[in-house]
């Protein structure tokens, strides 16, 4: 009975966790009232009045409007100016900036300044600063140095937010609110964080016995007798309990999400129903707080594409960046609450990368169109004026260091905004998406808990979880498929194809849901590592993957992790593909087809890829992670063809999407791409011969 009760508790906690993670927005919004469809999108730019002589504000904001921007963005890092000393608020300068913005018909996004608390607060209450694992503390002079787990910081920051919201919550010039700035998962080892972590664990597990079982604490004499004995795990300490680390990640993400929610709730007390609330995230997909906050109207992302890491396609591809960067952000954020915005898009050269090259001329404009292609309702850029001092003084803006001359990126923003006005004249409210486009709609199941769990225990340095996801994403986008990154609570039946990459921790409820999806006509694709553990991150007390066998129509007898210098191969469709990462060794049932087999090792001939019919649908299991993604693409292509799903064949770096009656193609590749369009298509912007960093827009 004790074990049954533990299982019951864990099931209830799991359901509660995912209900929190994948919520139905309490404030379900009609986004049309915020962003009229006929406008298609709107474009804005960050401006920091506090950084510049007030005599220049009028000139700057007029120039912003003259360049075509429709909104600006205030007060993100201005707490020291808003509250120069405790309890003393100064809004006069911000009122003046708002007056000038309104003079030039610029709307304003108002921001909370919690990313940069003032020095007097840090000096009077040093407990608000993050304590690191070695006992050292952060300090004033940077940003995001205050802890979301500091009780005083959480409560005091609401006072400033209350004053800000009271001041501008009924101001028609303010269209919306951004809470914090690029919030992150911070590991704080301070006293408040420790107590809050223990309280969080107590709320989750109720009894220490349940926690000990979930964490497997009988291993290495790890058993606790009370919650007060638990410390925050040292993540860099060798052998640290993996389950405790995963729970600490969950806790930190909940601290972040709840802090954003607290800000939104405070703001909502004072604003009109015509103002919206969002946060801007850095698109770190493994951090589960992204999308977790319940009180935001929608989520926004930050995207920088050229900063010395993304090599792109071809020898100079680093100047246009990774073609999946914006595309995946679009397809990840849009499904969270039904819409998204890009709050921060790179305007040109940046300063904070390992190497900071100039983007290729035209790249900024292409990024803008790529953001738009996914359905974004707005795009904003950081920042209008290039800063003359501070950490980001080499970071380009829309105008240069003279405060007047447009940069290359600034000119490209202006060009984009003029082109949007051209599209607005062509907009047809009755336009629908092409039938063939919808028929290949694909969901990719993303569970951040699984991503965190795998990354804590990869088992081979050859494994890269996000690169594994990208192999499937790149393949589907090359097919010209509309893609949504879906969550556990999503209705899968909306997708003809559902891809489930590396879903390592699973339960019977999800296995049943995936089974029903296939039986009802869906085409389910699972990849290696899927289902080897239960939701606690424990291996099943059974054969490897045994709860998955009925679903995939095959046993999984074991798995292999070859050495990187010993490149292994798999044969599919009479072609050989390389792999060095994770490979599941399959033994299919009689009714299950073998599509691919392992080559050149002691298990040569063993099934690596299997597929079966299940009810009205299909289940395909790709048991390995290939070297470059070509195998995954070919397997998916075979599946789509078998199911009579028509696909395109776009080369690497070419991305094509549809929205609002328009087709949008962008070219990140190093070759000119000639696109075939229907005779009925009307080219509006660009030509059918799309050069590198080129854009083509057509009406269909």
C-alpha cells in the first residue's frame, strides 16, 4: 500500500507540474484588439532617454518616427532614475519622453526595471544579491545580479512596479508592458534561496520518505531524515545526485516564472484591458520557465544571429547566421499562447560575442522578414542609438555614434517597414493557407523536463540534445512543412505527423496518448532514448524500454554508444549513414517492418529503424542519432511519401512559410536559389531568383 500511495502522489505531482508548465492562459486574449490583422505586424526600437541629453530627445524620437518605426520601448534598465532613493520616485523625465513620443505618434512599451536594481538597494540589503556556490556574491554594476529567490527583493520590487503601473496603466500612449529583461535561471545559494528550495521540495513531496524514493537516496548512502538536511546541490561536484540536480533546475525555473507572474499580477491591478503584458526570453529552450508564466498575455523572444558562433551555410555563412535560429524561435514561441513577438532583433554588429563580425548587407532585412514569416505581430530592435560608454559600447544601433546617421541595419529596418506598408495594401482578410501546406503540418513534441534530464546524464560526449531536435526540424522545414513545437497537453490530432525526439522520461498516460494519436490516423515518429526512464528519471524495473514495446511494435534489447573515432554505420534505402552517438538495438515483431539496419559491428544486421501500422495510423521508431541529420531526413521523406503527403525539397538555408495570404521565402544559403511558384502567384517583393540574404514575397 505504501508503494501504491507513493505512486499516486507522484502521478498527482506530475500532472500538476505539467498543468503548470503547459497552461491555458488565464487571460485568454483576443489579440486582434492589440494587433489588428490588417496591420500584419508593427515595428519598434528601444530608446533610453536616460542615456542622452534631454535636448536631444525630440530630435531622436522624431528621427525614429521618420524612419518608419511605430513604437518605442522605455525604462527597461532605469530603476535608479525612477527611484533615485528609497521611496522617492521621479517620473518627470519619463513623462517628458512619453510626451515627445506621442508628439510623433509613437506608441510605447513600458518596462519594469527589475534586471537592474539601484545601488542603494544593494548596499542597504546585500541579501538581494546572488550568492554563488563558492560563497562569493554578485555585486552592483552589472545586470541580473539580484536573486529571484530573495524574499526582500521580490517584495520590494513590487513597490516600484506598483508606482510605475499606477502612473502609466491608464495612459493610452502605452500599448503594453515588458516584465524584467531576458530573465534567466539563476543558481542562488543564499539563505532565502535555500529555505525556499526546501519549502518547494516539502510542498512537492510532502514527506521525506517520498523524496528519498524519488531521488533514489539509498544509493551512496544519500538518505535524508528531514527536509532541513537538504542543501542546494553543487552542480559542478562530481557524482552529485542527478535527481536532486533536476529538481533544483525545476525549482529555479519556477522561481523565475513566479517572479514574472508576480510582476504581471501587480501591473494588471492598475492597467486598462487595452494594455498587454509580456516578457522577452533569450530562447534557451532547455530552461522550462520559458512559457511557464501564467499571467503573461503572450511570450516574446530575443534573437541575435551573427555573433561569432553560428557558422551558417558556406565559408561566409557566419555573416548571415544559422537559418534555424529565427525559424525555430518562431515555431517554438507561437504555439505557447497563440501568438508571439520578437522583442529584440539584432540591428547589426554586436559587442558581446566571442568574435563580432559585421553581418552581410541585407541580412538584417532578411531576419526581419523571417520573424514576420512565422506569424509575429511585432518586431522590436535593441537599440536606436549606439551607446558611447558601458559594456555594450561597440554594439551597433539603428543610428551610429553621432546619433544621427543610420547604420546599414538601420537602413534595412526602414526598408522593411516601407515594404510592410506595401503588403498592408495587398492584405486580404479572407485569405487562407494553401491546402498542401496544411496537409504537411508537423508537430515536434518538446518537453523541457526531458531536455534537462538528458543533459544531466548524456552518457556520451557525442550527444547534443538540441542538435538532435534540429535534425528533425531542419528536415521538416526542407519539406516546406509548417511546424509547431508542441507540449504534453497539446491536442496532437491537429497534426498529420507528430515527431517525438528523445522523449526519455515517460509515463503510461503519455504512452496511451501517443498510442491513441496513431490509432486515430496520426503518423507518429519517435527517436532513440524515448521512454527508457519513468517520470522520476528512474530506469524501469523491467527490460530496457519495455513499456514502449507495444507502441513501437518492437523490443529494444540494448543500446550502444560507440567511440567517436570508431564511426558506425546504418543502412537505409541501400545507402549508408554514419553515426557516433546513441543507437538502440531493435528486435521488431513480425508485423513491424525493418527500414534500416546497423552495419560493420558485432550486431551487424540488427534493426535500427522500424515502422508499423497501428490502427488508422503509423508508428516509426528511429533508433539512432545520425552524424549530420541526413538519415533522419530520408526516413521522414519515406514516411511522408508513403502517406501521400506532398512535400517540397528546399536546399539547406532556404526557408519558406505562409501567412495572411502571402508566401515568404528567405535565403541563408551561399547559393542563388530559383524558386518555382504557381502561375497564379503574384510577386510583390523580390524576384524568383533569390540571392544570399535575399527575400521573396508573393501573394497566392
